[in-house]
């Protein structure tokens, strides 16, 4: 059953083919991103280049860790069993704590519609998953990862203040509204909000606090102190190996509410003071690109959803002497439910609630964007995890990351070269392409192609409906070129 439940959670994550960090990195701040920019900052929907923009399907997947590095050729070989120190190498000598993460975000049919030049609405449908593990000191990771129970670790004391592993998969319907709230001279301000209806699909958590133990022999250990909280949602008890994701997916179960808030400022030193005057065509709002620089701030994924705990979920004081080391392992053919129940009988139970609230991976997003000449742009963006601390047991958190992206933009073509570094010091260079309706890329493409050993990777792809112009533009061709004259201050009366 344990494998079945884990398989269900993994299916929910992969079926979302769903962060952490920035979705569609490099492309996400483009003025051509349309509906794909809304999850990063809802204010980017206002003053869009498009009258409407439709996503058919889009997916962003990320995974990584700090402890294991894999030989790239071994990962691609398809072999069933990998050998330590041959196919993968653990970072056994590190002095830092170790972490792992993964996320998936699928954007299903979604649409952005510009009501007028100042305001837009968007509907996005996403199925998302996020998982984190870490906070454990390297020596303790070695204890469990290197042939546990390993006699080389006997007669040693180990301690860990905090370690956790959390996963969550959920459905998300979001309605967004954005508008220009101030437009004076060279300065334009936009604001946006997304209200989300959440439906929790699968959730697991395990948190260990203030743990200390002595490994006396390969058979016995003394647990000197420690508290363990673990649980999962009750729906996982009904999942079987015969089920597939489509049979258990229910977008309205375990409901919750989420909010995204964003603000964007645009500096427009070439503004003529007349505003825009145009209509029709795919570039119905060419004034959308006339900023010289813009800056934005948003807080996304505020909120979460409630789950009912499965019966075996427990909070335990695990202090005990002469604990059989192998009794802590899940036994062959033992279900997850049976394993969790057995562990609970070995230790002292603590107060435990019937429900828990799983927080979204709340993050602060910031960006700056410079328009160099109308085709070449340079953007800088950052995502900062706001709930990555140790206070809350039930959460997943974003990956803090900094990104610099030079890009080249035409109406139906975009080239993006994201260069990034995350909170663990992992630096990457990637590439993304926007070609008509197709968007594809990876923020770590060039880096991982050049490496023999890899410990993280990502990829994203999207297919959209690109608005097609059926007639000539009226904003520049008609009315005696009024818009063009106003844009360049031609023919203005002398004062």
C-alpha cells in the first residue's frame, strides 16, 4: 500500500507535467507571454499586446537535490539498478544540510481577454504538484543512505533539530483581473489580482523535531529525544494499484482558497501624452510595448486547502531505549497503513487533530525589464520563498531563485537565454524558444548538456492559439495616420 500511495502522489505530480520557483523561466516576463505571465504576476495581464490569448496546454516540470549527483549517461541508459559511486555519487563530505525538491505545473485550457486598453481578465486552469524534503545534516543523511544499518556508524551520537518531507498535489481554477490604475506622463502603474479555487488531490507530510539518538549496535539504538508528526489525506487509503489518475482525480474535493496579488510600474519617457488610438488586428494594442523600463512585484500562492487525515496519521514522542533498528523499516509486503499503525504503537502518542491545512508554496516575485531597442530586451527576476522556515509542518515551499534573461522578440518569434542561480548555489544557463503557437525551453539546458554529472533539471513546453490578423491594421493605416502622427508628435498645433 505504501508503494501504491506513493505512486498515486507521483502520478498526481507527473500527470500535471507542475514549483516551484518561476514557471516558464526566461519567457515568463516577456510582453508576448500573455496568459502564461499571469501566474508570475497577475498585473502583467493589463495593457496586453493581445486582445485575447488562449493556452491549449502548457507544462513546467522541475526536480533536483543537493546530495546525489548522477552520471548523465547512466540516467539515459534506462538500466533498472544504479550502483553507488558508479552511476551516482553522494555528497558525503558536505558540511551543509541536504535538500531535495520537485514540482510540476500543467496549465490546461486557459484564456486571457483584454476588455479594453486598460483592463483585462483571465481564467486559468492548472493542475499542480510540489514536493520538498530536507533540513537534515549530512552526517545523518549518510547514516540512512549508506547501507543502513551500517556498522561503521555504531557507538556514535546523532542529532537533528529539524527535518521534513512534504508533498502536495492540487487542482486550481483562477479568475484574474488586472487594470491600469494610474497613467500620467512618463509613468504608468498596473495592478492585478487572481482569486483561486483549490481542490486538494493528494498530500503527505513527515516532520521530525529535536531528534537525538545513539546507534549502539547494528541491532539496537537509543532514541534520546524527538518528536515525529506524519500523515496523509484519507483519500489515499482508497487508492489501489488498479486505479489510474483519471479515476481518482476530483477537482472539487478538499476545497481551499488562494490569492495572487501583483503590481507593475512602467517608465515611458517617449510617451507623447495622447495615449493610444487603435483598433483591430492581433497587435490591437501596440502601445503595450512602448515602455523603456518596467518593474513588478507580486506575492503569489497565498492560501491553501484542508484535508482530513487518514486514521494511521500520528504525532509521536519517539523517546525510547533499546529500539530494534530494523523494526523502524517498512517490512516486505507491509502496507503503508499497517506500517504507520505499527510505528505509532512503538512510541508515545501526542495530541493529534483530525484535519490539517496544507499551505501553498507562497512566494515573493520581483522583476525588472529593460527595452533596449524594441527587439532586444534584458530582464532580471527573482523568486523568494516566504514559507520555507521550520514553523509550519504542513506546507510545500518555492525554490528561491535569481534569473537574468537577455531576449530577442518578434511578433511570432522569441529567443530567450536565461541564466540563473538558486539558494543552494546551483548555477545554470538555459534556452527557450517561442515560435508561433509553440513555446519550449529549459532553464538548465546548456548547463546540463555540458555536465557529466547532474543533480537537477527542468523543462517546459506550451501550445497556444496565436491570434491571426485577417485584415489590415486600422490604427496606423486609417484616419490619415492619426495614431502615427500622435505617437511621433507630428502635426501638433504650435502653442
